[in-house]
C-alpha cells in the first residue's frame, strides 16, 4: 500500500466532551487530514465501548439498572439467528451480496458523534484526505461481554461467530457512510484485550483463532476498499495483528514503544509490503502535563532508531510508514488534558514534517 501517510495525525476515537460538536471542533482543528467521529462515553450508557456496537446483535440485553450489557443465551434464539444470518449473507456474500450492511447500523441513540461528523463533513462540501472510523474488535467484545451466567461470550461458539460477523458488518456500514467525504477511509478494529493475550486469564484463547477472527473483520474492511487498522493500547504479540492481514498497527508508543522492535522480522516484512505503523506517541494520561513537543519528538526519534537497528530498515523507510496518534482514547480524561493531547499531537506532526 503506497499512501502519503508520513506523520499523518489521527486518533483512537473516544473523547471526554459532553457534546459531539465541541469534540468535532477539536478534531477538525487538530487532525484535519484524518478526522474521526467521536465516541462520547460520558454522555450516557449507550456510548460505552461495547454497548455502542451491540445494537441489533441477537439476544443482546442492556441492563440500565446495573449499567451493563449481557447476552441472554437461555431461550430459543433460532429465529433471531436465522434472521441475522439471512441479512449477513445478503450483504456480505462475496459473489452475490449487495453490500448493504444497514441491518447493523449504529443509530443516533447509540452515537451522536457519527451523525454530527457526517453533517459537518457534508456541509464542508469537500473531501478530506482520510476519515477514520472505529469498531470494538471481536476478541475484546466477546471476551468482555458475558451471558446471563456471567460467562464470557467468547466461549460460546455460536454467539462468538455472530459477534464477529456483526462487527464486520458494522465496519462496512461506517465505511460506506463516510466514503463520500474521504479519499480513503481508515477503519480501526480496537482490541485492547489483546494486551492480556497469553496471560493465565486467557490461556485457552488460541493465537490462530485471534488471527482468524480479526482477519475476518479485516476482510470486511477491505471489501469496501478501506484501510484496516488495529489498535491495542498495551503490550502484546504484535505479529498476531500483522498476521491477521491489517494495513496499520496502532500501539502505545509512549509506554510500550520498544516492544514493536521485539518482532523485527514481522515488522520488516509488514513495512516492506506497505504496512503502516501508527505510533501512539502522545500519552493519554496526566503524564501529558509533563510532556512537550520537543520531549515527544526526542522519544519518537529514539524509538525509530531502535526499530531501524533491529530490523535493518532505514529511518526514512520507517518515517514514510509512520502515522502518529494519542496512545489511547481520551474519553476518561479531563477535558483540558484531552485537548492538550490533541494540540500537542498537531504540533508534533508539524515539527516532524519540518524536521524530516
């Protein structure tokens, strides 16, 4: 993939603002070349990470008293599943599917940010270079959300398959919604749970399964000619994401930047094939108060030099394949701190472009 992404700045998705318009003002001011639609978890239960993408998935139940989501697997769900798979096949069949994924649409009740960003871009009347959308990844969704017995949905094979396919459809629905406003749409698959991959908690989760489930969603993103990215905000086996066929790997470079160099062969092959590294170099914690553009640029240079030494790639090769982002979403931050994250990100991108 040959795209002009050198030091392109974009974001993960969540913002601490209590209105979509205020978040979008910040987005358009700081990451204008690759804006995102904002997730606004502080505005209500329906904009929480997994709940926001649960709409329309068979047997999902939102418990407003306990502020949680679970799936009721106890009854006869055969008709709901049959209807779901019928809509899936009609949309997604590679030979006869019509691509219409509206059965898994995210309505305004679950996301004010999608529709506010759509209206903002429509009013502009011009295409951005990129627009980024995002979906909770299948592993994080299925390992976090439970059934009525508090067992992770991941361990129910029937429901796990539905989750993977539903999230794939939600990716395509978003991509299609924003394609009129972008030269290219980027779709992130957010997999924070993979930072615990290999731990005793998830010892039964197999590498090849993770690759397959993420890969299925990646294939859906590619079906609409979009860029497939994966975000993980902790340390993980980065080769898993590369093997899943993603185009862009987003990682917390501020906290775990050296870990990407632990997989030199995988990273070298990834970049050689046009893969993109999205460095989450701007911290999304109170640590942002102690950072400057100069300090983060120095840290970034150190990490790039380290990766170059481990992989044999040149610094220029890595720069040409480098996007910069915050280390994670900013939804849980104080608004002032979050805004500093984005203005620092904007200025860091400008400084790197000027230097290189």
